């Protein structure tokens, strides 16, 4: 006769198999490998022999070669160094803006979903109001009144990209608050903050993780668009978006100046989206 612990162990193993199977696809493995390499290069950039600021007018617009892997730009700067340090900025913006947006969205979603009633209606109408405004218009208007820079762009993106996360967390909270153990905790008089922190938030964590993954790619795209319009990262700093902006005047002489950061933005956003899909599939299969 099979014991209860054996059955629980088999169920846990089955759940683990389902959750890891989503990451075995070629696309998921390639996405994870690309993001790991990109993250390591960005973190180790200060330790590498890279100089993104030294100019050499005699060597400008050189094509990719053994000496300059990505060629040189209009001022003769090594473009590989510029792209690596630009990637550091783009990833920093993506991760920090995601953290800010996720924090705001989680708090609003938990409060709205658990409290319900008028407070839920008020918060959701506010979310609907912000969502009805085109995000690019909203971010551009706010950016005009703030001094352009790294922290400004992080603040602006984080402050106006949390609405989707709030909706997801609210929907998950509405479901979780009807669970028997949550109802029992309320019945015995456990404070709301403790109920949410101990029961609702941990069970909503998979949904939050999936939403956070999507937020990173959205933040990178937003930063690239703003920097391309001249409202984002300002010189001497460079991001992939600002590199695209400066490459406009040299498309005929050096098309690689636009192609390289453009391809990296595409691959990075695609990798985060693939990772998010794998996480979403893992969560659904694990809960099935």
C-alpha cells in the first residue's frame, strides 16, 4: 500500500517535471543563454579592456575588423565598447524600471483585490484612466518637465508602466482571497496585512514573476524609443536607443552603427518575451 508521503513525493516530482519541461525547448534555452551572456558582459564591462570614450578622428567609420570588432563610429570610438556600455545602461533601466513598476503594481493590485468594494472601484478606475492615455504621449509629456537622465528615465518608465501588473495581481488576489485557508485566517482574527503577506502574496508570486519579466522588455523598448527621440539617456552616457539616434546621420557611410544596437534590442526583448512565455507555461502546468 502506498503511503501518503510517497504520494505527496510523487506529486511534487511530477509538478517539478512539468515546470522544468517548459525550459527545455530550444528557444527557451537560447533565450536564457543569450541573457546570461549579455548580463555577464554587462557586469564585467569595467574589468574588461574597453574604452568607450577615447576618440580617434583618423580612424572614424572603420568597418568591423579584428582590432575593432564592431567597427568605429563618427568620432573614431570603438563601437564594441560603446555597445557594451550602452547595454549596461539599457539593462539597468529595464531592471530598475521593472522593479519600480512591479512594486507599485503589486501594492495596488493586492489592496484593490483584497479590500474590494469602493476602494477596489476607485483604484481600478484610476488604472483605467492612466491606461486610456497613450503611454508614449504620457511619458514624453512627463519627460519634458524633468531633466533628462538615467534616473529620470527610470522614474518615468516605472511610474507609468505598472497598470498591467496591477490588473494581473488584482485578478489573482480576487481568486486567492476565496481560498479556505485565507477565509479561516480572517475568521480567527489574523490581521489583514499578515493574511496578505503570509498567504496571498506568496501564492501570487508566480503571476508577479511572469508580469515582471514582461515589464523588463517593455521598459527596454520604452527607453530605446525615448532615447531615440532625444528625451532619454544624454551624452556622455549611451544606451542602445541613443546609439540608434546618433547613427541616423551615418546610415549610408556606416549602416552597422544602426544595425548592431537595433539587432541587440530585438534579441534582448525577444529573449525576455520567450523567457516570460516559458515561465507562464511552467506556472500553468505546475498548477494543473
